[in-house]
C-alpha cells in the first residue's frame, strides 16, 4: 500500500503551507476513516515536506508525480526524500526527518 502522497498545488502568496497541510490532512483523514477499505488505525505522520516549483518546471514535476507508481517499485519513500533534499542542498538528520 502506498505510504505517502505527492501534491502539486498552486497557493496564493498569503496562504501558509502549514495551514494547507493541516487542512489536507484533517479532511483526508476524515474521509479515509469513513471508508471501509482503509485500515482503521490510519494516521498521517507528524511532519511533511514542501518544495516550491518554478512555473517553468510544472510539466516536469507533473510527469514526476504521474510516474510515482513505477518509480516506487525501485525507490523507497525515505530514499526518494533524502535524494531530493541532497539534490537541493538541504541539510537534514534522518533521525528527525523520518518517523
């Protein structure tokens, strides 16, 4: 079963990413718990990763997201996120990134 989601969202400049994530998690959790096909103990992890995308790269990112099923046959979520963080020179401690 998939263990994460990718969203490509255009936000207004005054919309905090944290508010969007809070609302997406709350609303999707409610919907998931109303469905019978998901585990009853479903819960989102505490944190999230968010990246800005140049409008010129929207197509590249859209394609990346659309190919996730194939991509994750050979790459774990943890490896994917760590590679993305390294690619963009973002320092991180795995002990605090993955729960």
